[in-house]
C-alpha cells in the first residue's frame, strides 16, 4: 500500500507540474505573439505611410514638363508664341530632402519677324518642410507630394540663339540680325514651391522665386505641368 500511495502521489505531482509548465509556456507564447502582432502592425502602419497607393516607396522622380506661363512673351515689342519646359531628375536623400537636376529649354517665334531658342541646366536642393509631419499623420505617402523651399544654381551653362528680320508693308526692307550666346554665369535661385502628383503619371510644380548673380537679379513665377514617373 505504501508503494502504491507513493506512486500515486508522484504521479499527481508530475501531472500538476507538467500542466503548470505548459500553462506558463502558453502564456509566454501568447504574450510574445501579442507583442509580435503589435510590433508588426506598428511597423506596417509606419511603413505604409512612406509608400504610394501601390505600396511602393518612391525615392526617385523623373519628370518632363511644359510651362504654360511662357505661352506668350515679349521681345522687340512683339507678342511671341513660346514653348518652355524641362526634363528633370529628383532623388530623395531623406524623406524631407532631395537633390534635383534640371535641363531646361525654350523656343519662341513671331511669324517671319523673330525666332529664338535656348538651353540651360541647373542643380539644387529641395527641403519638403512639412513632409515629416505628413508622414507621421498619414497625410502623405512620401511620393514627392508636398510644399518645399529650394536653393539651386540656375543656368550653370546657358545657350541662347536668336534671329530677327525687319519687314515693312511692302515686304522685306533689309533688316536682319542674329546672335548666338554661351554664358557661364550661374544664378543663385531661392524659391518656395508646391509639387502635387496628379494621378499616377502626371504632376504640377510651381511657385515664386528670386535669383541673382554678380551682374543682375530678378523675380519670377514658375509653373510646370507634365508627366512624372516615380520609383
């Protein structure tokens, strides 16, 4: 009897200890699982705020745009039809800061009287000052869709070509001039702007600017509409 009693006591003790250990392991597993779910959910939410609607983080933006503000200009007192735009490459360094490279072009003409063309390039830095706040609140998905301050070097290399013909009521009266100018006097350009993505493939970018160099200075307003591809 003593042997049986001893075996029963040992058996109950082992069963109780096993259940207790198993319960502790399940508790630890549940707690760990909860922590993992919370951590995973937090990371997913935080990550999603950096992504676009297709869950892709965009760090690069390539744009081709035209400027409707340049549709009319004035030279020699005449109204000109004009086309102006650029091809640009923008690369994020951090979510709120990017480097941008621009190649700009323009073409102007007024019938037989005048035509001109130009090319220039510039490099600059953009600071999207509200990007971090928008990411935290979920308002932005880090797809270059925010307001910014910018500083850049304009017209690092600039080329301008023009032709001017003088005509009277009876036709050609003998006035003609042309010029081709290369310049290497970049401007420092300070600007505020707002860039907005329109759907998947389009964008709007523009704002006022002030630029200057050793010889001159000027104010202006930039506006571009075009196609943008982000990756």
